[in-house]
């Protein structure tokens, strides 16, 4: 057998900062996006915010558009694909909607800083230098929810990451460990058990045996600890009262909500990025002008660049500014198209409310828009729509469904609304039990188990029949 060398040329897409930014902008909530825009405005002199955006947006008329035409003197052409004035432009009437005149409309607000993401990003930049490792770590950080938990599995992340990046699962696992090593302890856990275990592993001054015993309790025997079944625990762990007490103290010193001090975003008024409005005999969707940032390329810096000595450096910043605006526009277009596709399928909801919510799954919208299902999942998470029935998170339009006796399907949202209506109309002295509610629904053609009724009732934060009766006394 002959051994020979062969050279092969392959192309791989690098996980560049630009690609990272595009992915990040797509998944950010409106509040987090404002922080990202503020940072971009601080870092890049070619970006500038147009003054009095909010005032002009709140006074739009039916003939107005969000972005006014800039004078020719202020326009800066970056390339053929960019808006002519280098601004974030949604001039089409189908893009923007007239702002409803009511008190429920929320306007953009600045969130306090530092946010959890900023806190973690600062740390990871101090620890890592290699660009690919840093990029993957930031992807993990971006996938955390407001409580600091990783809301996606690594396999789900691999599904939506471009195949050309050739990212291996082992690389994501390494990135996850690197983020989990940051402060506060317990961050980036995938569940409460892992959160406590991470903290126990990092708890200073804890004897090895006590640490191991505490981790064993957390990972395998939490129900026993919750029931205070200490006798059973001592037998399983082969330890005495003092040993168990030490392990319990270690566990109780952990924080099940490590990101609580960074969750200020939750207290902010929700910012709906989409508005539902009735026009031409149907409910349509437009972008909320009050939630849209209006930024553009600074004509002043563009003119300065023409005669600057460091023209190459400034040109790089100009291109970055153009990419940022383009990524913002792509984000809003994707959100808008998703909202419009949802509205086409959920017309009864807008007219009649949650009771008329139809069954809908992510892949239906993904197939229609020719996008990956995970992309739709990201677009609908923490993105809100102003509807006739209040501000609704886009992901609320999706969910499980049940099949009726006639063979039709009913969404879980509609069933929950029916349960809410039944309880709202009940005799407070004789509240309906979960079993009775299941019977009533069955008589209406909805065959549903008592435990399912109980689960839906709990998600509505409605007490049990016994508690409701006690509260009415």
C-alpha cells in the first residue's frame, strides 16, 4: 500500500462578529435591543440617532411613514444593497401601523445597566482571547433567559447554527463550561439541580466529603430533602446527623436564582413591536412605530472620511455601521413577516379573543416563510404584539391542541379560556371541581382528563375549588 499526501481546499464560514451580531439582534427583546443600539451608538461614530423620534412616532397620521426622507445632501451610499440614506427604513404602508390612541401602548424605555449579559460578557472577554472560543461563549450567554438559565439544549443550538461553521458539540460543551465558571455561581445551568450542583462545586472552604455528599443529595435525593426524610437520607448516604447537617447547610447556602439581581428587565413595561389593526375587512399586522429605533449613517463623519488620513480605519467603521443597520432591518422584517403569517391563521382570535385561538405549531410558520423552525422559535420569544385583547407574546399563539369528538382540533389556549369562563361564572358557594369542569367540557365535545383541567387551571393561577370556596366565606 502506497502512502501519499493529498491537499484539499475546503471552505468554512467563520463565526465572525458580524454573524454573531445578526444572530444576537434577532433573538433580543425590545428592551435588550435598546441596550445593544446604545452600545453601537457609543462605539461607532458613523452611527447617529435621529432626534425626537418618539415625539414624531406618537404623532403619526395615516399618511405618515416612520422614516422621513432625508435630503440628498445627507444621504450616504454604502453599497447597492443598503438603504440609500444609510438609515433603518420601513416606508411601505404594510410595514408600519397607525399608533392606537390608548393608554395601553408602551413606548421604548431604557433598562438599567449592567445587564446580566453585559456582566457575563465583560468577564468572558477577560478570560478568553481566541476568537472562535469567545464567539461560542457569547452564543451561550445570548441563549440564557432572564433568570440565567440556558433555555435551549446544545443540540437545538447546533440545529440553527449554520452548517458551514462546522461547530462540533464538544465545542459548545466547552463554551458552556466556560460560561458556567463565571460569576454569579450557578449561571448558565440547564435546570435547578445543575444550578445548585455548580454552586456546590465552587463553594469555598467546603470539605471534600461534605461537598460530595451535598451534590449527591441535590442530584439524586432532593425529594427526600424536601420531605425532611432525614432518616432515609442518612441511610442512603451512610452518614450521621452531623454529617447530614453540614451537607444541608451547604445546600441552603446556595441561591436557586443566581441572576435575580440582574432581572430588572422583567419590571419594565412590555414593548410591543407589532400592532394588530383592522383594515380592508381583516386583521392585519404592522410594526409599532414607537418601538422602532431610528438610526442612520452620520453625514458629518462620512464627509470627514473623504479627507481623513486614516481613511481605511474609518471605512471599516462605516461598513460596520452599514452592517448593523442592515441586521436591524432584517430583524424587523423577520418579526413582521412572522406576525403577519400568525395573523393569517389566527383571525378569529383578534375578533373574538382567546376562546377562538386556533391550533398552530412552529413548523407551519417556518414552512410558509421558508425559515428554520428554531428561527421562528427565537423570533417569537420575548417579542410582543398589541392586540384588541391586550399585549400578547408571539409564542402564545402556538401550543398543544386536543381533538374533539367530531374530529376537529382545539388549541390549549382556547381550552384554558373556556375553563376560565366556567370558573368565572360559577356559584362561589359551590365552586366547580376539576372533575366537574372536565365533565362540562366533555358534554361540549371536548374530552379532557381531570388532571389536564387541573394543569390548565394552575397555569391560569386559579386556586382549587376548595381554596375558592374558602376564599368566598
